[in-house]
C-alpha cells in the first residue's frame, strides 16, 4: 500500500513536470521530482503505454491564422447527451468535447476556417435532429490562459522557473495582439510530426520531414519563439490529483472584462480561460482537488470578480476529446514497478 502511494505521488510529479515543459530532459525532470532518471523513465513509459500520459505538439490556430475557435453549448433530449458528444467528437474540427451536468449537457470546441463558417454549423453541422433541444455558439475573441500554461502547483517555484525557461508569463500575454504568422510547408510538416509525438528527438524528426537536423532544430525553435507551436501534455486531472473539473461561464461588464479575465487567469485552479461572444463573455475550464471546494470557489473566487453579472457552473462528467486527441478510457492506477 505504501509503495502504491509513493508511485502515485511520483507519477503525479512527473506529469506536473511535463505539464510545465513537455520536452524537458528526463535528467532535469528527475532532479525536480526527487527520483533517479531510470525510475522516471520507467514510470513515464508505463504511463504513456497505458494511455494516461502523452505529449504532443500543437499549433496555435489563432496565432497562425489557421482557424477560429468556437464553443458550442448544447442542451440535449433526455438520454442523448452521450450520443451528441460522440457525434461532436467524431468531427475532425473538434478540439475538445465533454458531456456536462448543469444548464448545458454537452460542450464542444470546434476550430472553423473563418467566422463565416459559424453559420454552416448552425444550419447543417450539428448532430441529428431530435437529439438537440438548444444550442448556443460562442466565438473565442481572446485567450487569457490555455491548458499549456497551466501550473498544477505540484512542484516548487525553482522547478517551475527552470522548466519554463525563466519566463513564467502566460503565453497568450506575450502574443495575443500580434498579427498572425505565416507558416510554410516545412513548418507544417514539422508541426504535424510533433502532433503525433511531442517528444520526438530532433534526429528522428529530421528523417520524417526529410531535412537536416540543424534545419529542424532552427525551425522548431522559431515556431516556439514566434508563439506558433506549443507542447501540450495530455493527462487527465485525476492523475495530477484533481477530483473535479468543470466549465465556468460568466457574464462580465465589458468595461471590467480585461481586469476580470486577468484576475481569474492568475488563479491556480484555472486551466483555460477565454473571452467570448454571446451572453457569456468569459468561458473557463477549472479544476479543484475536492468537490467540497466548489462552494467556496464560487463564493470567494468567482464572487470577487469585478463586473460580475452572472455565473454558471457545468460539471464535466465525461470528457471525450482534448487537444484533438480522444481521451483514454478510465483505468485503474498502475501497479508499482
């Protein structure tokens, strides 16, 4: 039993380190999680093989001018939420899909070619007639914080600073007002390969895209520096010690929108936060360690936001897709190894 607890603690710290830097060296991770490099490699390999942990490279679609993210909230006919969510998850433009409990039964984040394509979704792009009672579509105007920037709080400040390379400002704070970057075929090929394996060594990556290692390394560094390429660690919140995940929908006075967004983005429970169009002009993804924390979070954190007019919480009861990738089925904890 004691060994199982130690293994779970180590798994959590490894996942937390990769959340901070998906391409960090195993020796660096080992130093910050308090284990040998060989042990870290073995545990990480088991987590990866079991589908509980994966690092991928993702392009920032707004930064690269590749599309427009929209959130679709849906109310479903009784007993059809799973069917609706599965239909959304099957779409190639669906980046995130979850079944919810609350005022909405399902949410899907779709990345569309342009704002004009929103009309196409509303007219003929939704799941079968009869399963949907109501939908609302919220276009993302600005991202305050993304899952890539989230810090689970598991590791100390020294680890965070080293793993993040010294700059702990949210990625969106650095790039959100810059004009879109243009990517060429090699940029897209490198990004596609990293989308399958975000920790792919430069040597292997160079072979896949048929160019030199120095060119690949230079291009990859450029994509990251320009804010185009991110490395996302896919791990269910439970692996990181969080028992509750939910979507937060807020209506904020426009004059207080930026202040409220920055304030909530700085809270450690916030994984994702964006400003959107629609009756809710802020949408967020939040995690808490225990369900019992939800009440105080609502009163003390949400209630303290400037310009707050309305708030809504929808619990995530089954997430089907994250960062384009289907989520693994729930698994028992790994046996000690």
